[in-house]
């Protein structure tokens, strides 16, 4: 009866995971999907701990209160600009949890001193340790890059590729040593333990070396990939423990993460291999604070909040294009207010969201949802690109590389071939930026120098607020 209840609980959890994942497909239902998946995990954890008598009800309640309290505090304190690195950190914690569980399984079998570990179990433990540990260190390197604690530039050193190959060889050797020792376990326990330590140690360094050469422009892809790794590590741990719900949830996260990674790569017109070994972009070396012209590109047209207000108020169609600069300035609420004021004047307002805008997949969608921007106003790149030809004004708020026309024609550009939002097709474009610093790709944006483009320099939140004031006065 106990096992039947556990199996039924796991089935309910799996259904909640799958349905929750499906609800994540749309911004309008994403919050509900997240809640359903969280409920599924709670059911699975409680069923496992209670039915297996691992913890008492009081201990479980204490864990829920402490864990939920930490989560609530983080959710309230972490700014939206810090969300990408928080996601990267969560991926890392998921990875190290899988590694620790795999290690605990080895310690458990050694403690009881009975039976054999088995070749299959040894392989799954090695995979769990490898994937989990690579995810842990790789995620925290990504965390450092996203938070500015580590340079966003690609980092390399002489012999790095050779060192990476040696670490891969060490992982394979350590895993083989574990498998060989597992045949006679626990009589030959030392090879299993030492092999596991070799795999873990090599994987720790391997995770760092796999992420540091990737530039900041590729961070959305890396975050999605590491999310997939954390799922695969959980699935491997599920096989170690013979736990169905871990296998199902891990496989779902791993598969969805890989699909999202592919979507990100397609959005950048780059292969995953190219991202991993040929990353570009990073910290801008341009520290200018004014509107100085780039070499051979001419000059830019500056504008004021008054002029922008007049152009927007008398337009028929306006498309807002959000980018990471909007997140930095926390301008999403001001943008929503401006959109509402324009709609009161009969303007058709829409939002164009590029798949890799921001520092993580869906970053802009989350920001706009936080500001209560209506979901039916958000359009993906493929849906809205054809609308720019009939748009009076396109307003770019802190976006850079995803609106750079060089991606279409400049074969020497690192973003050549990347699908972009056709902002330059609008009758007029307005770009809000603090300065003329390049984006993460580290290249100048041709859009800024177009004759029909105007630059509104300054803090985006302050600039938009000034425009709102002027629009209300018209």
C-alpha cells in the first residue's frame, strides 16, 4: 500500500510537471504553469520523505518554512536586473545537489557493506557527478559574468584547449576506474571512491574552462544550456536512486532546456558548437559618456523629450523595442505608463520582443509582465517584423545588437546573419541610451547613424518619465 501511494503521488507530480511546462509556453499562463510545477515538486518531495520515513512531519514542516522563507525573501529582494544571474545560481545549486546525492549513494552502499554496486549503477553515478559538477562550476562562472564580478569578455590562455582535453581524459579514466572497481564492490571500494573523486575534481575545472571562453553576447544561450544540464544531472541521479519522479522531472527539464537552447541559437543564427568554442562579445571597451560619432559612420541626431512626445502623440502606430538597458534603468513601469497615455490618444501601441534581448531567455517578457503590460501587446520577432514597414515611430529602449542592420549585410560583423528586429524600416526610430557604448557584441550599431533615427541620451527611466509628462500636456 505504501509503495502504491508513492507511485500515485509520483504520477500526479509528473502530470503537474508536464501540464505546468505546457503553460509556460505563453506569458499569459506562465505564472500558473510555474505554480503547477512547484506544486508537483512539493507533492513528490513530501511523498518521498513521509512514506519512506526519512523525516518526521515536524522536520518536513520546518524545511518547508525555512526553504519557503528564503525563497520569498530572495523573490522580493532580487531586482529584475539580477534575475539572470539568480537563474544561473539556481542551475548551479541543482547541479551540486545531484553530485552530493550521487556521492551519498556511494557512502550508503559502503556503509551497509552488502552486495555489489554494479556496473550500470557505477556509470549512472559517474554521469550524475560529471554533469552535476560541470553544471555547478559552469553556472557560477555564468553568474559571475552576468553580475559583472567576472569579465564578460571571452577569457582564454595558452594551452587552455589542451588542458580541457586532459580534463576530459581524466573524467573518462576516473569513470572507467569506478566501473572496474564496481564489479567487486565493496571488496574493492577504493577504486570506486578514488574514481569518483577524480571525476568530481576534473569536472569542477572542466565546468570553468567550458564557460570562461564564452562571451557575454552568448550568455542567454549558456543559461539555457546550463538549465538543461541541471535537468540531465537530476535525471541521472534518478537512475542512481531508482526514483521515477526524478527521472521524469530531470528529463523534462533537460529536454526543454535543450529545445530552448536551440531556439536561442536559431535566433542568433549560430550553431551551439560555435557558441561554445567561438563566443564573442563582452565588456565594452568604450567608456565614452556622450554622443561621440564612431569612426567612418558620421554623426548621430540627438533629440529631446519634448520632440519625442510630439512625434509619439501624433503617430498612428508605435512599436516599443525593449532591451537590457530598460532592465538596468528599471524603466518598464514608465514605459507601460507611456504606452497607456498614447493609447488614450488613439495610438496603436505594440511591443516587439527579440528572443535574445536581455541576459536570459524571456527576460523582457518577465520585465514587461512585472509592469502589467497586457500580454496581447507583446509580439515575438517573427510576428511583428513585417509591421515595422507601416510603423510611424519605433522606440528602442536600451536594445543594441538585436536592432543592428549590420547583421543583414556586413559579412565581417560577428552578428552577420543574426535575425534582427526591423526597426530601421520604421518611418522614424528613436533610441534611448545613456551613451554611444556598443552592446555585448562590442560593435557599433549602424541604426544610430541612420538619417531617420534620433538618439535620446540619458537614463531611460528618467527620459521616459519626461516624455510621459510632455505627452500628458499635449
